C-alpha cells in the first residue's frame, strides 16, 4: 500500500492531500488508515513527526463523510484529547487542512484563555472538537458541552497526558462518552500504565507501531560539548553568531532557565523568544509565529512547551541543559532533521549532567560524539564560570518561590545551605572528562531539575502549561484571534477554525 488513493478515502480528502503535496503515506499512516477507516479501535505507538495526526484525521474525515448525521447542540461527533494547547492547535489545523473540501466544523478549546467564547463556539455543536482535558471538564461542568453525541474518540500523546497528571480527568471524560464509539489511542511510548489504560478503553484494537523512540536519534547528527554551567551562556551566544544557524530551538529544563537564556542572548545582541508555561497564550503564539515565519531565529523552550510543536526547517537543536528524562532528549533532537532534512543537535553537558548523558546513550544505544569548544571561543576560567553560575543563582527572579512552592517553604528533603550549589560549581571543561560523581544526579542536587519536577510536571503543585491562569495578555485584554501561526494557531478561544469560514478551493 504505497499511495493514498489505494485506501479508498473520500475524494475531497484525496484532493486536499494532493494540494498539501503529500505523495505517499508515512508508515504510521499506511498501518493505521485502513483499519481506522473500517471503524476499528486502534492503539498506535508513534511520536510527533511521524505523520500520526493525518493517520487519525484522514480516516475520521472519511468516516464523517459516510453519514449525514449532524453534531448535536453543545456537542460534537469527534473528540480529540491533546495534552497541550500547542498540540491541540496543530491538530485542529490539520483537520482544517485535510478537510478543506468538506463541510465539517472544528473547534479547539484549552485552558488559559477565556471560556465564554469557547462556550459560544460550542453552542450550535461542532463536528470535531479538539480539547485539553482540564478545559473540557470545565465546559462540561458548566453545561456548555455534552459528550453524549461523540462517535469517535482520539487520545493523542497519552503518555504525556499521564505525565501531566491528567489521569483523573481522562477517566472522568471517558465515563461520559457513549459506550458505542470508535477509539483511537496514540502514545509515543507504551509503558505499563499506558498499556493498561489502552486495554481499558479500547475494544479489540489493532496495534500499530512505528520506529521506537530510541532509533529516531540515529537520523540526527549529534554532538556534546562539556561545559561548566557558567560557561554555557557565552558558549550559546558564540555558537549562535554563526549565520549558518538559521533556525534553532534551544531547550532548557525549566521555565526560569528558558527566560534566563533569552535574557543572556539579549545581552549578547541576539534576539530570541521563550515559550513555556509561564508565558501568556498570546506571547506563546507570537513567539511561535515569529519562529515559524523566520523573523525570530532562536526559540528557547521547555520540554513540555515544545512537545508536539511542528516547525519545519529547524536547522539546529541546542540542549542548553540535558534533560533528566532520556526520552526527552530523543524528542528534542527529533525537532530537527524532520522530513529527511539535515539537522544538528548540540548538547551542553556540565558535571552533574554527565549521568544524564549516560542514560541517554544507554537509551539510544549510541555514543554522542564529543566536540571541543568551537573555534574562537574563549571559555571563562573555572573561577569565572563558578562566579557567573553563582550570580545567576542570585538573580532576583530566582529568589521567589519555585513553581508550586509557597513563599518561605522549601519541601522536606530539599534543604540546601545558602549559597551552596552542589556539583554545578565544580566545572569540568575536559572533553570526555569523567563525571565528578559516580551516581545519577539526585533530586536535591540540581535545583532546576527539582523545579521542573515540582512545577512543570505535577499539576497538583502548580498548574501544567495549558492550565495557566486565564490570560489577559500584556495589553490587559483577553486573547484575541490573530497572530495565529498558519491557519489556526489562535483558535484557543473556541473560535471555529473550520472549513465553513473558508471558500473551498476549486
Ligand atoms: P505529525 O506527526 O502528525 O505531527 O506530522 C509531522 C509532519 O509531517 C506534519 O508537518 C505533516 O504535515 C507532515 N506529513 C504528514 N503526513 C505526511 C505525508 N504523508 N507526506 C508528507 N508529509 C506529511
């Protein structure tokens, strides 16, 4: 099966694919589309970048076109659950693209923006609703949405959904759905808890899987540069001065880290934007749009904010911090070298991150080649680097409570004597130098890692990214549509970004 025409998809869908320039299905599409078109439940292991959105969107559009049923008032026929608002937007955009010659409406809803516009958009009913779980439940609780008419459920990035603590929301949502429905379940990884969930929600599912996460790393050229924490900022600025680096995604473990990097770049005269959970929705959308259209070449992101972001032409990924979860490394570097393009992933690794590097190499089953400092880069001395790292630690924005931590409170077991920054001050610039300690970095050793665990991953202590407080934006106004990347990035207020608004191309 090598052509879309072999599937028997509805003509309007094929026409949209032709216009999108898709020649042949990707492996996940080839495996998933035929059974999904037949109405089978599906359990797919695939990550963003494999074409999994079309793998569920195309058969869904096809199946919708088979009946002339209408969406119920305040209801929807297809419900797609996504862990983050960025991914939700992208999914809705894909439905708009692939369904441009069909009459179906879609709407995307997520937290962090005013709910009333979403309620208005849902009132007449929509064919396809893409939602993050928290906001979906809010809408149901306010009786602005009913899930009784759902014919097809898609659960996208199920592993991240669980990571973000959405399990209870998810269970509640599934209980509200009709028992007779088609369910399509996608996850980048399939640990036991995800497999258990799939078993619970799916009936006789077809299992499909594409390249396991570990092997995607093989396609990307990688380098690691050993650098003291205090040298990383200067190193990044030096690397980014190379004009050949035209679109670079920089990853940090924490939101504060991302802001710090942007500030540092700014001082070095390099414009960059940060995208993470503390940014307002309009800020995030502006940053993404600028990155997409090339007006901003450096986007600094946390893992959660970046997951699912699909930007073409990312020439470089820089891991300013190495992630403490090795799978995140593979997701990060997979942002470059997409669709067969060349890409380079450069990781900065300090002493305490060497254990993270070992975990990554174990997962990917490959050594990351060690590179020296780039030509012309004069690293700070160990003493200078330690001072820089310490001064960063003292910055006013770092003195406040960590996300999820109350003022004046430091969780038990995370006491750290004032001014002492374990490990990070030891610095080791020797490429290939042995780690300063033998074990895996522990919680409590790395303030940033602790910060992320408490703040970014645990909704019980601090909101996950997509549930940020309703944003008023810098202008003090609720988010307005506009500044949307491509055709739907700002659909978060429930505006129908469907095809009804668009004159079909002929
Ligand atoms: P996804 O994994 O759904 O995020 O898709 C990754 C990227 O691949 C998106 O930019 C899609 O537009 C693109 N894509 C999906 N399917 C195909 C295909 N069959 N041929 C070419 N590009 C595709």
